[in-house]
C-alpha cells in the first residue's frame, strides 16, 4: 500500500469531545486533513516537543526517547495503519543494527514520539477516505467544511465513533428506518462484546 505523508497542522481543543484535544494532520501537497482526538497528557507531550520546550524533569515520551537513544534504536517513521470502531491505530517503525522493528502504539503516543525524533508520519488512502476532511478551496484560501464530526457519507459503520453511532441510531429510529437501525444496533452490540 502506498504511504501518504502527513504533517501536524494544528493542535486544539476537541469540538466534539470536551476535556480532550484534537491533533490535525494534513496531507502533504493535498487539501485533506485527518483530525484525531487525543487526551490532554498526549496533547501536552506533543505541544512541548513542537515548541522545543525542555521540562525540568523528562515527560514519559522524553524518557522513552532517551531509552531508545541509549540502546541505539532510531525511530524512522510512524504509520497510522488502521481505523476500527472510530479508533486510530499506529505503528512505530524503528531500526537497530540494520534490523527493522515495528512497535504497536496508540496514535497519540506515536505522534508525540515522531515529533521528538523528527521523523515522518504516514497513513494510507483508506484511512483518509474514511476519516479525512477535504478542505474547500475558496477565494480566501482553504476552508474547513462546517460538519467535521463524522466520517464522509457512505463510510462503513466501523469508521464511526460510539457517540456518532448512537446519534445515527436515534435519527434512523425517528425516521422509522428500522432496517438501518438494526444494522447500527448490531455494530454497537458488536463493540460491546
């Protein structure tokens, strides 16, 4: 699969989930953005590294970088490699003595490490198709569309968050679309089990 390079475009409070943040990744040379909701600790870890701040004591991600450096392990790239049930998955690709090592990681932690190692971040087309936002071209430049809290229409139910699925279920029940309601209910039940 072809890897699509991403840049960190913004880090802000999440519009859809209070007490959380969103890191916005932008497709290099394109107008698609990938918003990922992250926790406040991970947001702080990313912000500290982006701003090149040095805390008095090392943060967890700094400690992990120091450990990798000590054992001569280089983080070469981060790949956001899957999206299941509205949750992003990532792999950190490392090298040691010519060997390639892949480490499973939460996406927020992988991004925090990528900033510290100044290594590239990638994803795949199917993830941008399912969760990406296409910016509209206007006379003033690029503009974010108003509705950003759901995957594009026609996305599989697995691409939606639990909150979005519950809202969809309520909407289709109000519209008396019981067949679609059963599909959404099955997806919600599958996640619970």
